[in-house]
């Protein structure tokens, strides 16, 4: 086994570990969706803390992956590559298929994760809009719903509010 082959073997293992870790993050993101919908703030905080622990793991894996790619390129006398497809040109045929499968798995889970994160962001934005609407409604900052006529919300020339300030 050549030195480049050893690095490629390690790279495939790192890619596999990244896929496994992103799958765990994806499971949390799916759970987060339900938690956001059910407005379970305590559970949302717990999930966010778990996600942060995975970020540390993924950061370390990313660093190892980049070092391995650097070693493969160095041995191949290549300065840099733009993507995994270009990198695959410098990998022996017997390892290339396994490498491509791992990269495809990584790209698929990243796409799924991006989609669920986009959905979760949208749900959070909608929740914040509802909270702000309710605050405005209760604080009297919303003229649209707070008065039935031009004098209904006034008492001695002052606006009547449930709350004096936004939280």
C-alpha cells in the first residue's frame, strides 16, 4: 500500500465519521422542528446544546479531512483542487469508488440538513412574528386591532394599554 493510499483510506474513514455525525445532527434538526411547532423552549435549548457539541466534533473532523487532502495532494504533486470530483482524479481506482460513495453520502445528508434547517428557520421566524403581533396587540402599539373607534382606547386623552413596555 502506497503512502497516498494510506491517506485515502484514512480520508474515507473520516468522511464516514462525518456522515454519521451529520446524520445525528439531522435527527436533532428533525426533533427541533417538532419542538418549535410545539413551542417547547426548554427542549429547544437542550437540542441546541447538543448541536453545539456536534459542531466541535465536526470542526475537528473537518480539520483532519483537510490535512489528509493536503497530504494526498502533496504526494500527487498537486497544489490544490476545487472540489471532491477533482480530488478523485488523484485517487487510485481501487479506492475511488469507495471515496465517491462516501462523498455522495456526505453531500446527500448535507442537502437534507440544509432543507430541514431552512424549514426550522422559517418556523422560528413565524413564531417570532406571532409573538411580536401579540405583544403589539397587548401593548396597544397596534392601531389595527386595539380600537373599535377613534375614542375606544382612550381614557382622559391617554391610550389604555395592558403593558407599558415590550419585553
